[in-house]
C-alpha cells in the first residue's frame, strides 16, 4: 500500500484515501452507541477482530486493506483491539464496485451476518469465546465514624 496522505477532492475512488474505514468497534455487539457501535445490536457480532472482517470482505471480491490503527474511542490499548479495515466501494467514475455494497452500512451489515458463519467462530466451545475486558469496580463499604 502507498503512503496515505490527507484527503483531496481530486483523488480518484481507487486511491486508498477515498476508501471507507471500518473499525471492529463499529459492529461489536458488546459496545454501546456512545462507545462507537454503528449498527443495531441485532446486526452486530460479539467482539469481532480485524482479521475476521478482512477474511469476510476478501470473499466478496472488494479491494481490502488493513492498517495498524486503534479506534480513538477504544479504551483498551491491547493488540486485540487494533486494526482498521479500508474498503473500496466505488470505481473511479463513481459507480459502485459491487451493486450489493453501495453504502458503508450495507458492507457493515454483511460483515455482521457473515462473521458468525466463519469456521473459526463455529468451532469454538462456549467457554473459549473471547471475553470482554471490562474493569471491575469494587464498591467500598461504609465505614462508621471512629
């Protein structure tokens, strides 16, 4: 991939800068809308990874790129949460590359439907599902005045 520069209206749709960005948080059913989820929970997947998103999109024939970026709203800096997917939706003349994927929402819905069908997701026993890493806060008990 070439070095990505700032956006310019003269760029063609085939330039990486014009491709849409998809972060795993956009389709993570464990996230709230405020934490970055873009779709309804019914269309989302539990803790998707950028590898799973890439694998699903490569089967569609769309042009896909992976970048080592962290979603700005992501609290955890773990390597598990890294990864941004770039997808080309349009030809240079502005027509959709694939008619079924005209918008970023249609691409994200397809990803949400397809990830549960991946073999890596189906073969996992329930106890080995990736756990959401949330900070557990202990409530302090009231202490009497001394």
